[in-house]
C-alpha cells in the first residue's frame, strides 16, 4: 500500500501497482476536487463517435490512427488533436482536409498533416476543383479546335 501524507496526517492510501506496471496512477473519485469528479473519461468509442459526427473521412482518419498504435490509449491524444481542429475550422473543412489527406496517399494522417492543409486553404481549393463543371476547358491545355474547324477546311466561320 502507498499512502499520501500531509505533514504527519495520512490523507489516503492506494494499492501499489506491480513492478511491471509503470507510469500508472490510481485516484479515488472522492479524493478529486469537485470540479473534476463529473468529467467523463475519453475512450475509443467516444472518440470514434465524435469523428463520425464530423464525417466519413474524419472517421477513417481516426480509425487509421487507432490501427497504427499497439495500445489503443496511445491513439487518444493524436485523435483528439485531429478532432480539436474542428474548434478552429468548421467540421466541413476538417472533413474535406481528411478526405484530401487520404486521397493524397497519406496512410495515417495526423494533426500536422491536416493543420498544414487547413492553414494553406488546400481543402477549399480541393473542394472547388471537385465542384467545378467537368466539361469546362482546362486552361493548361491551350486552345482546342473542334471537329467543325477541320471539317470545313480551316475556318470555323466558313
């Protein structure tokens, strides 16, 4: 047993973790300040539900982060960092950034990938290109003559 003391008064006791368990903590809810007692803990289901509420691509990013770690708790902070981008940017922009990152072949998009896309407005450009009419001429192609030009012998007005 471990005990916590204040001067010579024992405040609380906790069971000691085995030697193989490192960096763990044990807190009795009654020992916590009132402001922290009702805070719900994050778990992978809650994180995945938040991601799904933003969109399919955001959920896919969160799933890929969880798949990339050996212990699911290691994915909590990276996932929450991605999801907190929705506080600075809109859910729609975060969803588009996730879609863009996945389409670019980033296997496990993280905060820094998505933050770079959002801060450079690449998500907006990507969305505009998606919504552009398919039959619009690409200015990089140069001037294209139609079949009428060649059919009439050189002038489209003839």
